[in-house]
C-alpha cells in the first residue's frame, strides 16, 4: 500500500483559498455598485 503523498492533500487547501479569492474578486464590483446605490439613495433622501 503506497504512502499517501503529502503533496496530494495540499492543493485542496490552496484551491479553497483560490476559490475564495476568485469569489471575492467577483463580488468586489457588486459591493462597489451597492455602495454607489446606497450613497445615491441617501443623497436623494436628503434632498
């Protein structure tokens, strides 16, 4: 029975981190748009 390669269970951790980073990258424009909308709504309410 071959010993489990320590390199094989390392990609899972880095892959999860990469996926989280990709998700954050996708959500950043959405967050920016939401922020702009929020400020616009506040400005309209102040008028």
